[in-house]
C-alpha cells in the first residue's frame, strides 16, 4: 500500500515554500518535488505562476499537513486547488515525480 498524497496548488513559489514548511511542521510528512504551471491567463492571476506542493505520509498526517498548508497559503497569495488521494496507485506515484521545474 502506498502512502497517501496531498496535492495543494497555490499562487507563486514563495507561497508554496511557506505552505510546505507549515505542512511539514504540522505533521509527519515528506515532500515530493514541487511542480509549476504558467497558465494562459497568467496575467489575470494574483501571481502568474501556479506551484503544486505534494505531501506524502499516512492519511491523518497528510490531512493535518494539508490543513496547515491551506491556512498558510490563504494568508499569502491564495489556493488554486486541493486534493488528497488516500491510497494512490503505483502509476499515480510515478506521476508525482514529474516536475516542470526540471525543464527550462
């Protein structure tokens, strides 16, 4: 059985770092690599870069990390979306390793 994953998409890299830090301090979780996306309507957004924070751990820990990360992100620049997968498939776990930060 794979560890649960919490996926938190926020506006901007600074917000992502702060949300990740809050989540890791609130619960026993680890982080997957951040991911980024610059949508077509970037100029109309509060911050033109969307960053995805991915927490891994037990279900209760991921839930606690997500709550702490959400609270922090809402205070900084905002949350785009949030999702949790309690028991991701092996293929989903492989996709968690993808990161737009690896590309130029």
